[in-house]
């Protein structure tokens, strides 16, 4: 199975609501579908590009779906595991909402926000909340049960309100990171950030994800 590709960007395309590109890797071109948000932020033609890949195998062929970050691919896989949610709808959700926003909407059962994505109706939004919410909440509750003193101190030092502290920990845990990984990321980011006192929750999430991605490389 293909899990990651690195090459040069060639021939980005749009067909109806679908977006994709050709990724040339050592003389071989791979056609990869991406979310609209990913497509809108593609670099210039010929630029180096690396994508985390989900490979879908069907009787009529193989399809590759590309994501700039591993946690986006992991969330995509969670979405397509829900009854009635196919790859195009999952890409639509990821293209309509930022990853953290999407996780929050599912965990909080925010049907209005989920229904903003193309093709997502109320019943589908309800299934997303019912089938994924419990799993994401279970991860979050597991984190709360762990010793989170270091993480809380790091966030408290940035003068983040309690609701925003919860948002940071919830989002990182819901994206699949273990409590120990989250604590290490928070400590590392807090110790290396000179302006963290002015950060919002989204800034903490972004910097923690960058640090975690570097550890995986």
C-alpha cells in the first residue's frame, strides 16, 4: 500500500467539485485527489511536494487521496469509516472546515457546522456525531485520566483561559496522539516559544503539530 509520496507538482486539476494533481516521483506520475483547501494552497508547478497518502482499492481501480499532514489523513480514514460517508464527502468536510474545527464539530455534535460541507445533510451529520463522537471523547477522557500536570502548567503559563486549554488538549488527543506525546509537545513548544503569551488555542495546536511531525520524520 502507498502511504507517502514525495516528488514534484505537475498538472493540478479541477473537475466539478473534485480537485487533484499529478505528482511526479522519479519519472512516474501519480494522480492524487486532494481537498479543495489543500488544492488552493498548492505551490507553483514544478515545486517539491510531499503528501501522506490514503490508497483506496476497488474492483474498478485504485484511487489515491493526498494530505499535507498525517493527522489529516488519519481523520479522513475515521470519516470514511462512518456509514454513508464516502471519500468525496470526507474530502468535502476537510475542505470546508479546518482539521481542529472539524474535530470540535464532531465531538460537540455541532450539526450546523457539519452541514456546511457539500453533500452533508442533517442525518449524515448526526451519524458522524454518533459514530465518531464517542470514540473521540473516549480518547479525550483517557487523557484527562492520565497525569496532565505538565501540559496544564505549560498552557497556564501562556495565560490561556480554561476553555482554550481544553480545546488544545482535546484537538491533539482526538487527532490520535497519546497523552505522553501531547505532554512532550506542549513542554517543547512552551520552552521554545518567546511570544506564547499572545497565542490563541489555534497557535498552540499548530505549533504542537509541527513539533510532532518533526519527531515522526
